[in-house]
C-alpha cells in the first residue's frame, strides 16, 4: 500500500512539473512571437483567443506525454530516454493542434506560434523535469525518499559492477536488495556487501517478500528462452525486467535501451 501511495505521489509530481513546463513554454512562445519584437506582427491577435483554447491544448499535450510513455513509472523524472519521449510528444501535440484548428477554423492563430511552442515547451518540460529529478536525487541521498527495490540476477563481475554503481548513484532511484544466482551453493552468502537471497529456480519467493519492483538480469550465460520465460512470470507480478545486453546488441538496437552509469540495459 505504501509503495503504491509513493508511486502515485511521484507521478503527480511528474505531471505537475510537466504542467509548469507547458505553461512556461506557452508563455515564452507568445512572448517571442508577439512581444519580443524579434518577429514582425502584421495582424492583430487577441490574447483571449489563446487563453480560451489553453485548457484544450494542455489536455492534448498531457495526452501525448502519457501516450509516448512519459508517465511509465521508473522512479526517474528525467533522463535521455525521457527527453526523447518529450520531444516526440511535443511534435505529436503540435500536429494534433494544427489539424484541429485546420478542420474547425473556429479562430485564427499565428502559424509561427506552433513551431515556437514545440521548441519552447520541449525546453520548458525538459527543464522542469530536470529540476525535479535533481530534487528527488537530493531527497534520496538524504534518505527522505525511498528508492525502488531491485534484485540483480547474476553474481559475476557484471552483476557486482551494476550493484556497486547503483549504490554509488542514489539519483537512479534504485536500491539493491540482493543477488539471485544460478549457483545454488552461493545462496546465503554475501557478495560485495549484498546478500545472495535465492537461486534462479526459487527467485519468485524473494521477489514477493522483498517487494521487488525490478529485476536486472546480469547473467550472460542464461539461455534467451529462460530469460523470456522469466520475464513473463515477472510480468504477472507487475515486476519489470531489464537485461544487460552484449555490446553488439546495444549497438544494433538503440531504441528502448537505458543506462545505469554507462551500462546499457534492455527493457523486457
């Protein structure tokens, strides 16, 4: 219950940051177009016309931010993958608004305002998300905000490396609860300061007991089919799975790859 409440609160902060960024972006676009003197104003446009459509425009923008995955819960308010999604959402929002105005023709708006809004809103949302991300990072460093519990499958050098980087970077919003291993003899031991809580066959128990929200697979020798079967089982428990790919996979498939301090991860 507490985990769900924290998740809802964080997502509310994400949406509030987006709203602030949007309003700042709209204000900046209006100022640049009509008040800055940088662009010649040849017609009379009423600010009331823009204010009247503002609620609809905000709704369309939030809809596209949601549609491209900006509110998929990842504990992070901002990173490179999210920035790409924000850019995509802004483009889709502008296209939608242009189409809406073209077919309704209820009011006349400056065409230059559309691309301006796409740029300024991208900057506004990106900046608001970045500031929020830094605030959350400070709260996590201070121990005032819990991080997502993570289990690492793999006790080799790769798994230990990931655990260490997560521990050193509180802004990632993750907390390593321990390791799972394919070598049953390691269960009960401690590696790099983290307990080995389970073998691969019995990993479902610790996932429930520790309320793990994500499993990072850092076991290169696991068969792809075993990883896929495991990911399906985790999905049933609403637990996300990310896999450390080999270098060739990371080069060939850029989209959907995130990083933990330089280590690429595929989301399944």
